[in-house]
C-alpha cells in the first residue's frame, strides 16, 4: 500500500502556479511532487478538477495552470510503499517549499514562522490572512 503526505493550498482559480522545493528524487525515492486542484475543501471523497501534474525528472518543481473554479492546490510531497512517511522524509519534502503565481520558480525566500507566504508580483501574501480574503473576491 502506498502512503502519501500532502499539503492543501488555497488559491484563486484560473492562474498558473509553480511549486518548487530544494529536495527531490536524488535525496529520497519517497520524495514525489505532484499537483492537482480541487474545488471544495478536501475530504475523503474529494473530486480532482485538473489532472495531476508531476515533475518526472527530479521531483523538485511543478507548474500547473488551474481551472477557473479551482479553490485549492492539492500538492503531493512524498509517497512510499511503507506504512508511514517518516518525519525525516517530511522535513526533506518541505525544505525550501515555495508556491508562486506564474510559470517559473524564483530563488527561495524563507517564510514567516507559523505562516506560508505565496509570492505574487515580487511581493508576498500570507496564506492565512490576505490570500484567503483575496480568494473571496
């Protein structure tokens, strides 16, 4: 049975997003990186809107154009044929993890503790405050 570890990111649909991180396949075979979109808050029977996009070369970067009705990125960070994704693999999976609007990854900039920032037009928007408000617009 394959076990996975995921991050759900609220987004504004109809945009292109690039998800990047420091570590990939060369650091661990469990470090997968794949992205899909969903419309409603995730639950057990969530329906994927946009097909899963995977970076098959090194599992460090994925770019996806989202449907207009997409409200969340469903980002798969790690998966393996074990009963759990270890804390060590989780740490590698999120090291320098960055979600950006646009079709290219820029140099990593650390996020604020207890928050995740999305890079927009050369600046950053907090996922836990400003981005949620902008999604409602």
